[in-house]
């Protein structure tokens, strides 16, 4: 499970990195239709991957941004930054 857990988390990090890079690119190239299409496609992929990750492994962030199954799930898995 740990390997799969890490692979899924790394996929989220890679998607997030690409999204931030495209965001920065679009700040200086707002007329790039291809970059905007890529950005929107990656946002959709990120949202799907994030939802699947949260359902399978639990919340990624605290402070009310992630649902939890019963009993409270924060103590059952390593924190994302502890991997």
C-alpha cells in the first residue's frame, strides 16, 4: 500500500506543479489558447485525482477542507509531508 500511496501522492504533486507553471506562463502569455487548454485539462485531472486520493487515503489538508470517515481519520495514516 505504501508504494501505491506514494505514487498517487506524487501524481498529485506533479499535476499541481504543472498547473502552477502553466498559471505563471499564462500570466505572461494570456493569448496562448493551447496553454489555456492544457491548464484547464490539468485542473480537471487534478480534481479527479485529488477526489480519488481523498476517498482512498483520507484528507490532504486540515482546517475544514477535507471530509473524514468515522472514526476521525487523521491519526490513521502518515501526514502527506511525512512520506
